[in-house]
C-alpha cells in the first residue's frame, strides 16, 4: 500500500520502488513505530479528533500486529515501501475503516523522526549499560592489582614503573568519559518531534506536550522544520561510538603487544583466541585484532552520515533515509565489540612476574635516581646529566641501576650513599607517588573508592 498514491496515475517502476524502499532496514524499529502510533491516537482521542471507539480499535489492532510480528505469525514482507506503510496496511486489513484514521495529524516525516529517536534513545541507554559492565570488570582488575608493578611507557619505550591498577585506571577514565558523552546525547535528543507534520505543523488541535509525556520525552520540539530534518543526535551518537571504538582499539593494541612472545605480560584465554591453519604453535589475539579493525567501520558510519547531511537544505530530504543503515551498523558493531572485549578482558591471565621483570630491566627508576640527587641538594638539571651517565655506564656493563655497586655510584657522583638502593627500588618508585591520579597505594585507594561510588549510582 502506498501512502501517497492518489496523485499518481501509473504504478511505480519496480526498480524505482526497490531503490526508494526502506523496509529492509527500517523494519528494525517496528516496535517504536507502533509505540508512537499508540501515543498519537491516544492524544487524538483526548483532543476529540478521534472517537474513543476508533482509538480502542486502533490500539488493539496495533498491539495485535506487534504481538504477531514478535511471535513470527506475521512476517514483514518486501511488498511495502517502509515499516509505516506495512503497519498501517495490516491495521486497515484487520480493523477496517477506523485504521484509515491512524495517520490523522501527522506525516511520515515526523513519524520516522519519532521512530528513529525512540530507537536511538533505547540504544543509547543500552550502550551505557554495556559500558558500565565493562567498567565493573576494569575496577575488579584494579582492586586486585594495586601492587602489581609493571613498566609505564611513552613512545612505546619503558619510562617509569607503575602498577597494573594504574594502567587499567587510564582506560576506566576513557570509558567513563564515553558514558558522559552518551548522557549528554540523551539529554539533548530527548524531545518529541511528533506533531511537526511534514514541516509546518498541522491545523488539527494537537496536544504535543501530552504526546511527549506519553512517550517519556522531556517535552515537544520547538521548531517543526528542524524537527523533521534534525539528524544531529545521530551524528553525535556516531561520534560517541567512534570514540568508544577508538578507546577499545587502543586497549586492544596493548593487549596484542602484551600477548607477544617478546612481552608475555598476559595470556589470552583459549576461548578468546584462534590458531593458525599451518603453524600449530600459533595462538592469535584475533578478537583484539578484529575490534581494532572494526573501529574503521564505525568511523565510516560517522563520515558517511556527515557527508550525507552536509549540503541539505531545510526541511526533509529523501537523502536522510540513508541515516538508518549507517547508524544501525555502527550500533550493532560497537555493542558487539564492547561485549566481546569485556569477555576477553574478564578471562585474561596477567603475568605479574613478567611485568615486574620488565619494569626492573629498562631503567624505569632513572627519574627516581635523579630525584634522589635533588633531595640531596643537587640541582635537577645537573642530576639529570649525572643519571644519564649512570645509564650509559650500565648499558656498557650490561647491568641495571640496582646492580651497580656503591663504589661505582660514587665514582660518578660522591653524593650517592647506601640509601640509593632503597630510593630506586620498584616499590619505592611506585609507593611514594601518592598525589591524586598517581600510581601510589594511597592515591589508588582514593581513586578506587571514587570509582566504586561512581558505579554505585
């Protein structure tokens, strides 16, 4: 059934119908379409635009269609142009003339704008829940590893000793920001476009505030032209998902590196690994690599949507139909990656011995040796140069700072005493860094308490 056939004298060319149709993908929000229609006819009856008898018949008919689609009794076919015409056609078939009154006071423009908002709003909340679950996993690792020493890196070179808890905390902060972005998107988008009509509202005495309240929106949108052509919230959502995927991809890159024979910081569980068809010794981090790879796919959805919208005049244009496939794919990809990543993270084995040995072997305590000299009256710039000489000496001898004798220390600077060994031990290097945000135990205790309170909200 065409919702617009009265003005036409010829049937639509089949290729044109196929090109124009959106049912193959917009059927994804059949529940939202029915939910919005039920709210719409409830408002129409309240305003006296629709009789109570017609309202009851339409609502019962819509509920029956929803139940039949969910049970598989009613299959969504490709005969109709979109999910709206599919639902309306079956409603008229079931309840007769009253079904033709469903579309009173609205357009497909504000109808599809509503459906997409309802669907996206639900997905924003679901993605936020998945991120919260991921943060619970990260917090568990943090609480169990406040004393697990490992090297921190800059430029992929060992820099200073930290703890695994501190490292995980960096990703906690990233995903916490991601949740904040989702919250902001929800707050901005949660206004109801229904009642905007095609672009200029309607002459019917609609109660848009009432419709908005029925659908749990904060209120109605305030400009009918913007209401039917706004895709900002979808662009924002794709942007937020792109950043989530970027964070996951960075994390995956580290897991891939840590899993190598050269690092051996972790062991990926067999259930989240794959092998090679030719090399029997291989155990590959395929999940981490696929998450890293799928990041570009989500970026593509954002770029495609931005490109689609960049030259569109007000108000609605058919180009906007292209938003759905981009967004649906980005949502499915991002949610799937979060779930799989969390499963992989929960089953990781951390090789604490390898982490500590790596921290001890890369001069990660060099800055603390310089701080030792500063605390004994040496200007930092001079201390920096002295420790640089120590490092060169150790490299030449093939030893670490902790393996130098006190005589070797004093040969380079007489300021050094026996307490240098305690000052540059891995525990001291970490434990004395207790400003908030640092890896020291007191600082980490405070941060973990803040995170626990955050997740309890």
